[in-house]
């Protein structure tokens, strides 16, 4: 690796892709080669109580190179993309100060966007407004919220799909809290500075990816997902906690409550995880500057291609 000539030359490597594509495996190999340290960019892997259903790196991987932003929040905590931007940038700066290379990896596209491009400085989260909007959504449906947003903020409504519950509620929350449209407040984002950002994406063949996803979900259930979920519920965590919306846990809760059998839960978890992988790729394809590798991250070919991409980026 070519040494950085200035702070702005210091590399920051991002490894992205859909779930089960082998991001962690590739990140660890690249980190070992570059004196790198892993920075988690997966919202569910930040939650300390969730293990089986989040596919966190194993103890061997974590012991081989330093890992950051894993197990740092509780299942009951409220944590936003803005919080991740602050924490992620702080960790990346600390890694740079040690002369090491941040290797950011994970599948939460919103967190990556916040880290690299910033997030608009809108009003703080209001639980009272959110509860009101959620009640309206439950009573009148998401299309009603979309029509409401279209009247108050047509520009934001044009960007948000009618069934995107999270973004609809946030856009209306901003409007109600600030008294003006969210679209008027956009544009003040501050991108990350002081780094040469190198983005690598994994895009293995879809049929092979889906096989891995199905196997991964089956292993989650076989490894005790139901038992882990039951322990957390018995410990007092409410099933409305955001972390329980992670793929697999929502169905585990239904099995525990007796509203679904385990075979059906497994089938739906496989299906939804495949759909999630598709949504991840749709998101990451909108991120400019990603060099795509059509393979799994644990393959030798992916490692060689990633090394080539990084080396070429550092000599430009």
C-alpha cells in the first residue's frame, strides 16, 4: 500500500453488498493486508443482545484485527443514522490517528450514506409525534400519510414510496416539528473529509446468493434463534423494540406467541431475507463510485480484485 502523503490521501475502504455476500470475510483479509481496522456499518450488529439472527463476525475474525461499533447499543435504545454518522466518523478519525486504515463494512445503506455524505440537520426525533403518526397509519393506512405529505411537501412525497412507513413518518415528523417542509431543509449535508474513500461492492450471482441466504436462515433457526428470542422477551424486552424487526426475530416472536408454526416462520424468514438482499442491491447501486466484484467476498478472486481496486485507487 502506498503511504498517504497528506491527511486527505488517507484511505477509507468501504465494502458493501447484500446480506450473505461475504463482506466480513473480505474486510478482514483487506484489513490484515493494510493494517486496517473494521468499522461496522450494520444497524443490527450494533445491538449487543442480538447474536444469532444478526450474523456478527465470529470470535476468530474479531481477534485477528480490531473491530469497532459492534455490540455498542442495547435492544431498547433509540439510535439514528445521525448518531451513526457521528460515531462512525469519530471512530474513523481515531483509526487514522493511529496510522491504520478504516475498513467500513455492512449492509445498512442509510448508515453508509450518513457516514460518507452527511445527514441533514433536521429537528430531533419526537416520540410523541411519531406515536401520533403511527396511530394514524394504523387507522387510516400508509396511503393516507402519503397524501398528507404530498399536500405539505410535494417534493418529499415524490421521492418516498407510498408504502415506505419509516420515511413517510420521518418526513411528516420533520414538517410537524419544524413547521416547514423537509425538502426545504435538505442540502446542508457535510460529506466526510480527510479521507480518500474507496468503495468496493460484492454482487455474486443471484441464484448462488439466494442459496446461501436460505442456508444462513436455516442455520439461524437451528442454532437457537427461538431460544434467544424467548430469553430476551422473558428478560423484559418489549417485542416492539426496533431490533426485533430484524429478519428472523419478528417470526420467532410469532412462533413463541403461538400465532405461527416454526416451518412457516422459516419459510417467511427465507423469503424476506431474499427480498431484503434485493432491496440492498437497489440501494447500493444508487451510490456513486462503487467498483463491483461479481463474486462472494470469501473467494480468492474477490480478494485479488479488491486488492487491485485499492492499489489502483492509491496510485492515481
